[in-house]
């Protein structure tokens, strides 16, 4: 049966392995929450706290976004098609959870310039490009690439695509968007457009720690051709103002 509403293209990007151990189930990467198609929506909020002695302070970080109604609706249809035609057990919630863990792990390896450790997690041709870009970054920017799990304030699905190549092989790609905080010292002139938050850490009267809210896009791809190992791999990595 032919699949409706598919984006078809000649797809030559490598598809191999992605992080089964990032989720509790054998399937592999991830979970995601979507935004309703409203003119403006509050995406998520997360509390950051630190306790010294008996003092504890909290500050809430709220990320506000304006979703594209067309992309939101198309993504919903594609997620339905994935469950209907490719994997009946696919869960975007589980996928997003795995993607967050993969993002944190891969971004940490990037910040440490451990490119050999990316093999099997990131497409081979992409690793070479990342190595070239990271070699040109100052240490402060390299540090800002790392996103710790507890510093990821919001995750959402950017886009979903279903592809066929010329030989009939089937692929699914899911673009995930991440917002995360970093305490890396970055010059203001190089980070135009990056939002700055004052996160209160410590006792009352102490100077709060300055953290920046950065964004990153990671695309996960999997081949769904019959008899192919069901693994996901990262085929695109973008860190706004750092790796574009």
C-alpha cells in the first residue's frame, strides 16, 4: 500500500547506529512533546535550585515559542504514519527522552573534542565536518557546546521526514530542538541574540550566577528497510552561535 503525504527524495546519507543504551527499552532513542498551534505558547518551565546549609532558592526559567502551524500539523501526520506503516510500538515520548540523553552525551563529547567516541552515534561524514569546526572554536565556545541533562530546559520536535531513495530504501528523520543553559563565559559580541538569565545560586545577598540560554538542533535518522538493523544515528548537528 502506498504511503500518503510523503516527502520523497534521493537519500544517500549514512544510516547506522544510535544509542540503544540511552533508553530503558531495546528500541533506541527518544521522547517528545509538541506545542499546540497557538500564536504564542509557553513551552516549558524548569526550576533551578541550589542549597547551602539550610538556605534554598529557586528560580523558574520559562521558554516562550511561536510554533509554525503547518509544520506542527504535518509532523502530527508523519508521526501517525510512522506508527501505522513502520513501527507500531514507536512512541514520540520515549523517543524524545532518549534524544535528550543522546544530545547531552554527544554534546559533551564534542566539547571535549573526543571525535573518535562519536563513531556509531554520529554519521561518519558529519564527524569530519564537526572536527574541522571545533578546531576553530575558542575554549569558551567549546565548553558551551556541552549540555548537561539537568541544564536542558526544553525539548521539542522540529520536523519529521519520511524518505525513499532510488533503490526503494526507506528512511525516517526526526529533527529535535533543544534549549539548554550554560555557565561558560562567552563574549557578548559573539553571542548576539542569545538570551541571558540570572539564576540565583547560593545564600541571599550573594551575586547570582549568570547563565545563557542556548539552542541546538540535532537530526536523528533511521532506515526502516526490511532486515536492516533498527538503529538511529545523528545526521545533523547545529549549535546556534557556536556551530552553525
